């Protein structure tokens, strides 16, 4: 961990003696001594309470489902550079998901694969926004804008979590999400200021996705239960509104005036889209259980 983040992991370095382990594959090694999912797996204790495990599971599910959505764009993006960009963002989200799911699983007695591939739809805690179909490129960019600004604010606050593992994961994740945020902002400006058609598509996407925003900032009993280990999402809303409004204004777009959807993904009540996504994501593991390669 870099010197600027030393305070976050102080006291847990001995648990992560495998940092930079030469046996890790090239796809698993992260720059420097950043906390890897494999480091969490070999560390000592998991979350201190069921509530913290559920909170980590919620964070992991958002990242996992968004990664699955974004990976669809590989070979389908409007530019080759976007194939790479969206693929990299998906991989970042998958890395965040692995870290949170491994950590939650240490308390729940399950592996990351069991949590990803063997839970049923109603056991997932992802927000409705990340489940929404990719639609056209404008829909994906709007979804990315809404989620990336939210995650950037959330992970920034979670670097101060009393749970040292969550804090360490977020110290790495926030740097990656900051790029996701910048990528989404640049495309929002490009499309909003582009042609009449690109601006129209952005307005349609905003109107379609905005109803799912409220769920991201809804406080639940869980947030009281985790205490300083988590963040009450309602405290992030004003900063999120300010940033999103400024970006949209700069792009020649407006905040849509639409009612909130009845979204209860945090309670396992999902949109009609999640079941189809999980069927595709889980089919190989369920078709060939225990297979290795």
C-alpha cells in the first residue's frame, strides 16, 4: 500500500504477508502492494458481524452485476478504444466484486464463486440501476455516469471505515472508479454536445434510468447496524446531485423530472432483468459444477 494509504491498513499488514506473491497469475497481480482479493482470502478474520458481511455483500453485488453488464460491450462498442475502455472498467468492477464477496464469504461460510454462481435471484442485493439493460451506447454512458459518481463518493467515504478490510479495498477501488467517473463525464459531454440525435438519445436514457437513482441513497436498518463500518447513503445525495447537475448542464442536458421507481433490490426484490442476466452468468458453473481448467 502506498504511503498515503498506510494509515488505512495499519495493524493488518501481518495478515497480508502474501502481497505481491510471485505465484499469483498475471491477471491477479495489482500495481504496488494494493490489497488483492487473494490477500483477503488468506487473511485472518472476516467481518465482525453479520451486518458488516451483508453490507460487503451489497457492495459486491452492485459491482458484480455492473461488471456483467459492461462486459457485453466487448467487441460491440462504437470504437475499438471503447471496447478496451469498457472492458477495463468491467474488469475493475469485477475486481471490486471479488474483494467484497470474498470478505463477506468469510463470515457466511461461502466462497466467492458460491456467492456469484449459486445464489438465487432473490438472494442478490444489487440495486435496480445496475441491473438495467445496456440499451444503446447513450443508455450505458448515462448508467455509468450515475453509478460512477455515486461509487466515487461512496468509496471515498469508506476509506475511513472502521472495518480495516473495507477501508483498504475502497482505498484501491476509489482510484479506479475515479477513472470510470472521468470516462463517463467525457462521453456525456461528447454526446450531449454532439448531434441532435446523440443529445436526444441522452435525454431518453436519463428519463429511463433516473427513476432508479433514489434507491442508491435510501438509508436502511443495515446502515444503522454497521455503524462506522459503513456509510449512510443519504449523506452522499447532495454532493451527487451537485456534481451530476453540473455535468448535465455543461453537456446541454437537464435533470429529468420523473418519479422514483419502486426499487427494493437491497431486499432481494429485483427488476425483471436480473433473472436473465444471472441465467447467462451462472450457466457454465451450474452446467459443470466443480469443473476446473
